[in-house]
């Protein structure tokens, strides 16, 4: 997921330096071999875990979320744009630094709205997936003190960095435009943000896969509905991770998978064969498969009354 995000950011023309943040576990989690999979010029930083209150019974959950508060301690930078890994750049992310929300505010924290399946405008709930931070050592120290001295019940979203950020900054948090954190679940709710074909996003800069992650689900929705066990289906519904059973999910996740195919350069290694026996079958093959995978090209010189192979190039 991280490689696809970085690939999409660069593919959309961003010239801003990129740092990959990893949580330190006492030894280096980022190896030279792993970094070698990224384009040249990609840096990395390891964040220490933030000490949690001893009386908190779910401190491991705090650790997973609050580690991103280390952004405020990266004082060697004037501004930082944080992006969760399960996102995809559809346009140049550099525009966020020139947006009115950023240039017109001196706030140390700007966050995108958390509009998706359960809430939309005018909800003021903020997302932690996209943040613009202006680091400050003094603010970071105050935040650490706030963590150790604030009961969890006083935070509006316990075990979540959003609750602490709202508790700490209050109404001084500036809201970024929704198009910098368009959740995939919004496509079925707010159609006016998307083009009529339901596939090409209109002005969306960052697409957030808030439900099932595209790299974890590849089967068609009907297959998942028919062959998932009842127990698995119930568990995924409880965790709100069953959107991949919706017939609209392939179109929503298509941009991520296309970026993945481009990054993997599958066109050099993958050939798919489709067979047909008459002209109507050929037309159906072109319409159903060729539209998703590329052009269907005739290769074999055989009369159509026989079974005839055709090659589909996924990158054509």
C-alpha cells in the first residue's frame, strides 16, 4: 500500500520531498533492501512510541494511533503533510500547500473532514488520515503532558488521535477541503463529487479507502457474496469491511489497482487469453474483458468457426 501511494504521488507530478514514517521497535524496521523498492530520493524517519497512561487498559490501541503526534516534534520542517498509507493520489498533492486553508491560517494543525458512510456535511468531525502540521517542540511537550494527565473519558473519541487533537486544539483546528480526503464510501452517497460515469473523480486529490483495502480483496463482489462463510460475512459486517461485496466496489477500487499494475509493470510479464467461437462471443469478450484490461487483439489466423485465441494486454 505504501509503495502504491508513493508511486501515485510521484505519478501525479508532486515535487515535494517524501518521507516514509515507521514506528520504531528498538531495531531498524526500515532496511536498505526495503527502501530500494522505492524511487530514488525517498527518505525515511522512525518514530518512537509515545508512552501511554499506565491505568489505560487499552494502551496498545493508543500506541497505534497516537504515534503520529511525533509530527509535531519534527521541528526541522516548517510544514508537513501527513497521508495515511491506504490512500491514492489522483491529482498533485502539492496544491494543498497553496490552498487558501493553509496559506490563510497560522494554525499548527489542519485536518480534513471525516465525511464518509456515517456522516457528511455539515459534520465537523475531523479525520486523522490527512493532516497538515506545523511542528513545534513546545506544542509537542504540552501534548505529551496532556496525554498523561487527561482521563480517557474526557476525550471525545477515546483510543483515537482525533479525540485528543480536538481536545487539545479545540476550535483552532482548521478544516481542509473535503477533496483532500474523499473516502471511497462517499461515492455511493455524494454523487455530485464524481463524474457521471462513476469512475473518473472530479477534482478529488486524495482518495481514502476507509473500508476494505484494495490490496486485500481481488475477487468479484458476486463471488464474495456467494462463497464467503456466514461467520466471515458476519465478522466483516461488524467491522464494516464488507463493502467489497457491493457491485460498485470494483469501479471504486479500480484507480488503486491500475496504479498497482503500473507500478508492478505487469504488461511485461502477464498475458491473458480469451477464447470465442463466433462473432457475438467475440463482441461480448471485447466489451466485458477488454474494457477493464485493455484492447483485445487478434493474433491467430484461424477461421472463426473454430476456437480462436486472442491476447488481452492489461497495460494497452
